[in-house]
């Protein structure tokens, strides 16, 4: 198994700043996750994501790029190479 095939877990919180359209911005991020092929669970404070290292990092990149076009934000990530196995 290559390192890109290894299963990883990620806990992500996306916080759009200085906006009235929080739900709309969050929905754009969820759209990316829904179409990523990753397992994910939405929680009150964070979303838990699980999948291969390659897919998780690809989704994070896509999320960052979309969030960047939406204005100011905080994207908090916790990654683990042992919690997702």
C-alpha cells in the first residue's frame, strides 16, 4: 500500500467571517464533500472526514480554493494517520 492509499481521518471546521450568508457559504463546502467520494459526518462543531490520504488532501485543497473565493474565513483542521484505520 502506497502512502497515498493509506486511510486518514480529518476533523474540519469552516468558519466564514464578515458575512451575512453563512449558510450559503457552508453549503458550498458541503457540496465539495458530497461529491468527493469521502466518508464524512457533520457534527455541531466540526465535520469528521475519512478516506485515502490522496482524496482527503484533494478535498482540503478544493475546499480551501472555494472558500478563498468567498471571502475571509478560518479553516481549522486536525489530521490523523491512526484514527481513520
